[in-house]
C-alpha cells in the first residue's frame, strides 16, 4: 500500500510539472505565433474553457449517480436549487477567476514565459495575506521571512537589463513589461482573494468539490461572455467567435479547462514540498524552453539571482517542521 501511495506521489509530481509548464509555454506560443488572417481572441478561449469544464463536471456527477437522471437532478436540487444564497456566493470567486484568466492571457502576450512564471509566484504572498485577514490564519516567523524574500526575488526579476542600444525598442519593451507585470500583479490579487474566499465557502458547507466546480464553471461562463461583450464584441461580430482557432488554441483551451481539475485531484497525493518542487522545476523548464526554443528570453544575472531567491522562498514557505516526538 505504501508503494502505491509513493507511486501516486511521484505521478502527481510529474502531472503538476507537465501541466504548469505546458500551459504557460503553449499559451505564450499561442500569443506570439504568426498566423494568416485574424488572431484568436483570448476572452473567447476563457469562455470555451469554462464550457468544457462545465460539461466535464456534469459528466462526472452524472456518472457518480449511476447515469440515473432522477438521482442527478435530485443532487442538483439538493445542492443548488434549494440553497440559492449558498449557490450565488460562488459567483464571486467565479467572476474573479474569469478576470484572472483574462489577465494571464494579457500578461503572456507581454512577458516571456520565464519572467511570467517567476512573477506569478507572488500569488503565494497575496493568498497568505488574504488567509491572515479573512480566515484568521497565523503565520510563523519562517513564513513571513519567506514572503519577504519572495517579494525581493520578484523585484530583482523585474529589474531592467540596462541594455540601451535601441531607445525606441527599449521604450516599447519597458512598456510591455510594465503592462505584463501589472497584469500578473492584478491576477495574483484576484487569485489570492478568490482562492481564500472559495476555501471559506468549502469549509462552511457539505457540497461536494465536483458540484462546487460545476457552480464555478456555470457562473464563470456568464462572466466570460460579459468580458467578450465588454472588450471584444466588435471583433467577434466581424470575424466570429472562433476566429483564429487552430490546434494550438484548442490545446490551450483544454489545458485551461482541465488544469484546475487535475491539480485539485493530484494535490490530494502530493505534500507541500512536492508541490513546491513541481513549481520550481516548472520555472526552470519554462526558462530553458523560453530561451532555447521560443527565443524570447535572455537570462541575465539579476534574473537568475531573483529566480533562485523566489524558488528558495517557495521551499521555505512550504516547509513544515516535523513535530518533536513526545517525551515519555
């Protein structure tokens, strides 16, 4: 039994690394690839991913009810229709996740995968701050030190390289990096608040995780369509909802749709250190692929130093000292 548990740990580690790395790299590639005709609209990809997620949740819940339509409907009635106040609470994190996903598409259109991956670890800081204020969690001194180091590491990564050979190009790059950084920062706050709020909802109810994910996806679809109407209605009206979609875009959609669901399942088997190890390896892999294959990243000494500090701080934050054995 322990061998099976150990194997599941390492399988979950590999899945986390592949999912985290693949989503960032393929999303970045989708934003920079040269295509004929109109480019795909990121807000439509967010909505499509939520529709796929909703369909998957319905399938899983239907299957768990033995493919019985009446039992499935009774589940929906018990957990959703008879608890409207509880159900509508999910609309808050759902909308924030939609905002977050749209911001991440924007960030990866402005930042290389490596810089994005490192900067996005600020969500550890925002999640910790919201956990302290909303859930009254206590952080020990080690965790506060790790959060300070994390902030310092991200600040180093964001430092300009100092190459002023082409002023116009440099101004454009600086502007893009600033927009990308602000998009990631806003996404981190959105992710932190939504995650803690969702945790609070989960702790205060007996509704299953799959049913909660169904609710999230349902409300996210409405939020996603609102974003499409607000920012891209003209483009969609001209060239269609699925303009510019190809194999790469559908892979992005599937990774977006199943990423959260897969992580929710594998986290059950992975401890904190393994999760941090997965994130650290993902940063290294993303940096390597971004530099070698995508050609949009040139590592500098400050980046390497900042990334090292970020990785070290995530290990420090995830470290849980073993309780000392009780004395007889």
